[in-house]
C-alpha cells in the first residue's frame, strides 16, 4: 500500500484500540473475579469458549495455574494456559529451535522463513537471495520440477538473479520430495521457505534444527491485499474476475478464514476452537522470530543479522540493494485503497477473529524479542 493508505488505516486502528482499551479499563477488575469463578477449573461445555492466556495484563492475564497473581510483564516467559491446562508446542515441531532458549548458529541451524501470503516474505526472500547471494529452497524452483525426475539437489540461478534449488515447497508433496533430497540438512541450501509449517518442520532434525522467522501483517489489511493481488494474477483470473469489489470478495467462498491460526495449529479445515488458538500462540511464543510489515526498518535490522551470518559476499549487488533492504522500495508493490470500516471490514473481521487476536499477540512478541537484537553503536 502507499504510505498515505497505511497512515489512514493505522489511524483507524489506533482509534478503535483506544476505545477498546478505555472500555476494558472500566471493567477489568470486576471481570477478573468473574473469569476466576467461571472458567478456571471448569470443564463443562458452557464455558468451552474461554481462552485463558497469561501475561497480557488484561483480566484474563492475571491468572496462572488457577491462582490470582500480579499481571506478568514478560510475554516471552509466560506459557499459554487453556482451561487450567498448560499448552506446549506440538512434538511435530520439535525440530524447530526454541528462539528464546537457543541462539541462532548458522553451523547448526537452517533459516526457515514461514511464508504468510501478502505479508512481505516474498520481498524478504528476494533480499536474501538477490541482494546477499543466499540460496533458497522455496516455491522458486517450481518450474524446474515440472516434467522432470529430480533425484539430487540441483541449484539454479534465475534470470532475475535469484539463487534457488530445483524444488517446490509450496505444497506438501513438494516438501516430501525435498525431504527425500535432504534439503533441510544440505549445506548447499541457506534458507528454506514454505507456508506449510508442520510439513516443513520434518525437513530438519535435532542436529540441524530449523530457525523460524515470519513476517506478520494486520489480517484485514492482508486479506484486502490478497484480493487485489489475485485480481492481477492470471492464475486466479477466472475465479476472482467476476468479484468486482472487495465486498463481493469478502462474501465469497474464496475469502480466507483465520489463515495464520489454521496453519500454525495444523487445522486447515473444519471449525476452529480455543485449543487451536492456544496452540498457535504457543508455537509463536516458543518457535518464531516475529517481523512486522508495519515496522519494516526495525524488522529488517534484526533479520539482516541472520542474513549477514550466512552471506559471504557472494553477491556484488549488496550496495545496490541497501535501500531496498531497509525501505522495501521494490518494483511491483501491490498498491490499492485501504479498507477502513464499512461492510467489507465487518465481514473480514468475522472471518479473522482468531487471527486478529493472534496478530495482537505477535505484536507483543515483536517488542519482547527486541532484547534478542541489541543495537550496536558504530560511532
């Protein structure tokens, strides 16, 4: 979006959040007692919609282990609790590093960029490969796999300057093929990227763990960007062409439903529950370095530290890319008018209630993770 569009969108969000915060402060103390009496230790279906997550400073955030305590300040140290039960990251993701307990080590870890559509990760991968010369295993090699039997890792340099392996990680079958090639353990691959988190975790092992990084964008803003992107994509022209407004798209079967929560909890279909939300939050807390598209400069400052540990001056385009690295002045940006309030906003809000809470949690983690990336004074 253009910077003016972002300002209008963020002003709307700020006003909305201020109103919500004022309302919450009036009732927080009385709600605390209600929550304690109604939810903690209760197992009946009447209260199955309650998600108790310690550490956010709200009424629900005043509980841990079923007891009233002071609000916990460190979100990164505060485990997710649901119905008096501690939620842990699924064992299927054990090959991903616990980011607050283990430092990134390029000798023992492989960067894994979890790709949330329309959240800036495509640009991130271009920076890593085109600017810094890193080799990707992602969807970039899709065309190289069509009609070919690939039994070993083959590296390609595209016409656009990207360096990538001839694999396709945009789907589970492609990931399974990449696993057979030992892509996650190969020293020839610097960065692995896919939207399929659970399947991709199997590419790594305990000796070569994946180090997960993701870019996050406000879910409604992301949904709007996806619609306009699909309208320009020949692949989706027949599906989206008849939907001439964002309102029509929001009402259609093509609109996404809580994409992030589903892919984090591995619930790609069916009804979502508080259990899925709790798992998604715990995975983010323990397994993911968070970047925010609304704070691109700080995000790129942090992630450049990872990239620089892997890049060995393989590319002569580093200086050419510096402005793009910091300010994302990349061609082909998807510009469109923001959706601020109105029918489309309300429909997209209902489609993304889990993701909206998850995004707010990711924002808190982004601030908490600042301590992992101390600023250096070069003066």
